[in-house]
C-alpha cells in the first residue's frame, strides 16, 4: 500500500510520486489550501491539498486528527522561506494527487499535545504508542535487541531457549505459580531467571549461551521494576570473571557507540567495600563527585554522644558530606534534608556551614559547634577540604544506616544543587561482594543467589567463617543504575552443599529442591560464569527516561495490573474446578 515512510522523505525524492500510509497528526486550512501533517512510525511530513484537485480536496475536508489515511502525491521542495528546520522532512512536502480514508477515528481520550495521566496513557496504550516520542523509544529497544543478538552471535554464543514452566527455586522474590491440570494440587513456577537451566547447559557442553528472555518476579514494584521483565541472559564455560566482564563490557560500549554515538571508555573496577565507604551504595552514580568522608577518629573523644557513641561502636560509623556552595542552603532546606534521611533510619542531620574559612571559629555556623573543640573543627575542615561557602553534613549511626541515609542524601543534594553532571556517562564494575548478608535475626542469606562461587576459599574455610567470605560476583553500574549482574558459579557438588548448609537448607530439602543440580555437578562440570542484563533498564538509560514503563510496549502499573486488558481478573469457576482449586477471598477490613 505504501512506497515510502513519511519520515524518510527528503530532497533526493523531489519529483517522485509516492504513496504514504499513516495518520492525520494535524489538519490546517490556510489561504484556500488544506495542509495535512501526516504521521507514521518514522516521522511526520506535510501534505498539501490544492482545491484544483476537487475530489481529493473534498475528501481532505472530512479529515480529523487520527484518521487512518493513504495519500498519493508528488514530492516537491519547499520554498526557502517555508523550510521547517524543526522537522526532519522540513525541506520537502507532498502535493496530493489522491487520498483515501482507510478508517475514521472517534475523538481521542488522550490529548497528544498535553500531559496525560499515567493511568490514561496505560489504559489507551495503543494510542499512547502512536506518539513519536513513544514510538522512537520502542524502535530504539528493537535496535538494542538486534545489536545484542548480532554481537553475541559474532562472538560464538548460541541462542538457546529454556523452559518457562519450571520449578520454584529460592531466588529472592515470590514466584508466579501456574497450576497443573494433569498433576492436581501441583504447581509450576514461572522463572525468575533461567539460572539453573543455563548452568545445566554449561554442563551439557554448550560453552557460550545467551537468550533474550522474559522473567517473572512477584515483588513490590518501583519505577524501574515490573512483574515481567526482559533479561539478556549470558553464560560461559572456561572463562574467568575478568573475561566475562571484558566481553560484556565490549558489548555495552559498542552498543552505546552504535546507538548513541557515545564513547563510554574503559570501565573502572571498584570493590563493594570501597563503593559503600565512598558513596554509601553498591551502585554509585559517579556523575556526582560528592563522597562520604569518615571522621570517627576525629570525634571519638567529644562529649557530644550523637557523634562519640557511633564513633566508639565497632558497628557504628560517623561520616560526612562536604557540599560545595552548600552554605547557601536555608534552615528550612536543611530541615527537609533531615526529614529525608529519616526515611532511611537516620535520627537527624547535623550540619556545619563554613561561611568564611579565613575567619576561624567566627566563620563557622553550626548548632553542634558548641560541642566540638576548635581542634576537632579544624580537623574536620582539613579532612574534608571545606572552604568558604561549603556545608558539612553529618551522618552518625550504625554503619549500614549511615551508608544508606548519607548515600541517598548524596544523590539528592547532587541533583538539588546541580552538582551532578547529568549530561555525562559514568559506568563502572562493582566486584567482591560479600558472599552472605545477615538479617535482623542473625540468619545468613545469599547476597546474590546460592549458586554464586565464593572468592578464594575452600568449602572448609567457608564453613568456618561464612560471614567474612566474599563472592566472585560482579555488577555493571551505569549512572547509578545496576544494569547487569553476574558471578562465577559453583561447579563443585561439595561446595554447593556447603553453601546450602550455611543457608539453613538441610540435606532432605537440598535433594527435594536441587537434587537434579547436585547430581549434575558430579559429572565433570566445567568451571562456568555468567551475567544477566536487564534489557528494560538498559533501554531506559539509552532513551534518557527514568521509568522502564516508558520503554515497554504494554507495561503493568506499580500494582502489577494491566489497565488496558484489566488483568489480572477472576478465573472462570469451571476452569478452577477442573484444576481442583478453591479460591478463598480475604475479608475486607472494616
């Protein structure tokens, strides 16, 4: 039906007859002529309808926004005075010779020229996706997926599918369960990742695997989380962690180069402990130059218990942020920051303004200065490098609270005071994560997953002191977003059983849930390692948006609902009976 896309027309086609299919973006009547801005997925072009073409003009008079139409016409150059530099096709227009209304449109429930509510956009997603901003994002996603396949294919990786109906395994979130009609009372689980199957593929001899795959996690949602998401899943045999990082780093840098013409450069590598110490986060945004500075040694002897208490507690920490130009902050703004860190468990926010560094103590303004000696204050100024116009913000609490609260404050202050360079790209690798993390009851949990190999210890050494062990794991971080994570896997049955033991999974449960894996590990399993990228998050960064719903064609809401189809919905009672399932609805609280 068409010979060209609207957005592809340019001066090289002047004089040619084209057939265009798309939608009416806008119609204008000017000086007896009708101008139609016609849109398709590639862009917009202006079509001119002359009253001399009576049949065409009569049909064009009926056009309204979002009518689906077909124009036939001749491409011609616009006069210099009418060139529209804001349009990719602004040097040309089409003189209409034929027009067909393929389908009419009712008045839209969305206004393409206004900010519509998120709810409206998701309910009428098929209309929202017509907007060029949205179609450009979906096209960029397609290009990213295509690039990944080309890159991995050219590096000898095999695209292999793994099961979607599988067995529940502990991977950190709740599973989506699917009842079995044949095996009544039993359930499949939708995969949170293809983790075990890709490891089994390594044991099968397929030494380089990849898959762009849907994964499912029934968890609380955030702006960058969805119940179903797309993963670029990669696994390799006979490759070290460094080699896995090298090939996946090349993939991402070449993707950025091809799609954005941006050179990411070589990624720095930072140990987990250093990331927490300097930035309060295991996914630091390096576009922000602010760092946490430890000062416990300077305040451990002060009478102010808010500082000296954590400074003398082996699980405590006292750290500061020195914010350039922060002395201009008002008391109200500082109080707001105090409330903000409270979200992360901090009990308050002490501060010290350096109004005039040359005025000594007279140039210092702080509600806590009276509790600190001149030597302590001088030490703080020296340690932080503070100068006139700066503010020092204090975090003093348990180490994990300080890291989380001050890390979050660092990001917020960086944005509020425009310290963060939003135009730059700052990738890095974070490595050497703790093998386990401890909950409030003192139980150990795998920081990544229970198939991650410990770093440089035997099974006996790991069992003797699991809390001190690091894992051979690595995360790729870009601009404060974890875009991919992976590890070297356990390829020894004894080590795998040891990790299960440490996690409190007894032998009978190991056999029940992971017997197939433990058996497979006994048959010449190769050393293997891998990594998985969140495709949605990668594309979100490529598109410069902050919400992965913007780069998914048909996303769910933060309540895991599809407003377009009204999913989830109640099941047919007959279907439930056939599955031998009874539904008991929770009573609403009065």
